[in-house]
C-alpha cells in the first residue's frame, strides 16, 4: 500500500488536509472510494479500513473536514464556519470527488460517509446520485424524531446564549452524554462508540477527537437532518444506485437502529431498488472499530466486489 497527504485549496480560502491510500505502484485501480468522516474525529482514523480496501484494488481518499483534524486551526476545532459551513462542506466533497475522478478517468467512484459524514453524503445524493457508482452509509440515521427536531430550537437558543463559536454543555448533554448513558455504568465518556476498550481508549487519548463542536455547527447539522429526510427530495435519487447501509444494532445515535430502519423504509418508498443493509447485534456507533470489525469489513468488501469491483474488472 502507498499512502500520502496533500492540501486542497478551497475557493473560499480554506485549506483541507487530504489523505490518500492506494494499491502498490503499478497495480490496477478498480475503484475510487472517497470517505467522509464524522463529528469530533478525523480522517486518519480510517487508515486500517483504507488499507483493507487497497488490497482489493481501491484507491481511497479522505479529507479532514472543516473544523476537524489537521484542517482546523486549534481555535477553529469543532467549528465548520461562521455562516454556510455545512454547504461549504458539501462543496468540498463535490470538488474533491471531481478532482479524484479526473485523476482516475473511467474508474467507478464510491462515496462513503460515517455519522455526520453520512448525513452529508445523504444530502449530496439528493442532487448528485448519478455521479456515483455506489454509496456506503455507516453509523447513519433517518428522519429526526420529534425530540431530535426540537433540538433545533435548543441549538439556536444556545447559539444566542454562548455565541456562534461557543460550546454548549446543554448540547453535549443531549447528544454524546445521552448516548453514553445507554451503557451505564460507564468506564469512559465514549463507551457508546464501541465494545472494544482499546479502540475507545485510543479515541479518548487522541487530541483530535472527542471535542465539543460549536453551536453553529450543531445548528447547521440539525437543520440538514430535516432536509435530507424530505420524501420528495429522496425520490430524486437514482433508483438503481447501489447503497450499502451498515452499523451497530446497539448504536444509541439511531435509537438501537430504529432510525436506520426508518431510513431504509424511506428509501424503499422512494423507489430505490438496490439498497442493502447489515446491522450487527451488540455493535455500537463505530462499527469499523468494533470487536467484530474484521467480519464487518469483510462483509462490506464482499458487497463492493459484487456491485462495483466485478464490473470494473
């Protein structure tokens, strides 16, 4: 495997830190996979998964999102932008994928999103589904519950109280802290991520993980959830697009996969005919970092081989 990093210069002046993992020099490229990470983490955490993909001929790209990882200045960590940061982040995905497609012409492109990244991918699909050979959603969710929808009002109130770049203990209590309560007695603040204690500890030790995001980031995320769940917009997704939805059956973010099942139902009602799902009993939010991650990765790659890689051979 070859690995490298680069910087992408966005039109608005933002510099994005980009990772690339590829098969050994000279090996054919069967597919491009662009990976979009979640909230309060960074792209380098997917190196193990990327290596597995390179072994089956994929070249993998992933960027540290605005307010995250090596893209963010310390004072900007958790803040995707003062105004329009979410749309800028969607633009980043589209721009980077276009560049990757130009570097690998006639190679199928797969878009992967985890958690917050999966919501961004869901929104990109609403008007760009024709641009992708397949899509993978990890640790995702469907239509917000009434309580979650009410969080939009709370986030706005907190933004007024502590400022657009401020951090809110209330929003943390309603999200990450609430997710963790499902696994009391808690060993750490991040037990909800995985059953694998070593993976949880690595996350807790990582200075680029587990931070609070700004109130503005929360407002823009919660606003997006309503848009991406609009049935009329979901009906605009290409009907024959292969979509793989996977995650933990004990993921508290989706109320033990209740939200995932709602999403699957919504896609079925939208007429999507090639949606595959796999929920793993006992697994939590980060399936790729779970105790059975080898099984989960093998299942995902088997799906890729069947839907994308076999056609690229």
